[in-house]
């Protein structure tokens, strides 16, 4: 066999291995993280005892707006869930992007919220809460991509 043909075959085999490895890596990476349906919905009403500061913030905000009960799904501080978030300001961010955008960022959480409006229309939003300047606040609103 000609030397040029041999090198061409080796080069093509190497390319196939590298490209195949890339696609295997992407497939394994996209399948990682917990499933969105693994977290249960919790009803927050006047008698609900919040598990963390974000849930307390949501409960207090809903009481002020007279919007209780609300239903929440708290994903917590999960970078895999954050990568599925698409909001008004961010699309599939990672923790480093949040740190660059919010200079005093100490922590963040993703929470789904369902509530009913005065006209009994059900609204569902995904909220990105950030802990900045020693208080929790809404960083962005949007949805989670499947």
C-alpha cells in the first residue's frame, strides 16, 4: 500500500475516534444531573415552616401580596438545574457567569413557583434567587428547559 494512502487512513481513523469521543462526552454530560420530576411540589400556606431562607422569603412575599397559598419546587443550589434555566437575562448560565454578573454574589437557588391570580388563572414561573449584600432577592425569572 502506498505511504500516502496509509497516512490518510490513519488520519481518518484518528478523526473518527476524536469526533466520536466528543459526541459520547456531550451525550454523557447532557444526561447528568437529577431529573426535574425528582423534586416534589410543596404547598406554602400560612402554617408552612420554611426549610431555608429562600422559602421564608417566598412565604413572606406571598403573605405581603395576599397570594397564599403558593406551590413551590425548590431545586436548591444545583449547577445542572441552573444549566437548564432560561430567563430574561440568562440562558443556560453557569455559576461563574452569575458571579461575573452579580459582583457580590454569595449564593443562588432555583425555585419553581405556581400560584393563581385573582382571575383564577394558574401561573408557573422558574425563579433564580441570588444572595447578594446579605439578602435574598430575585435575580431572574424564566423557565427550565427539558
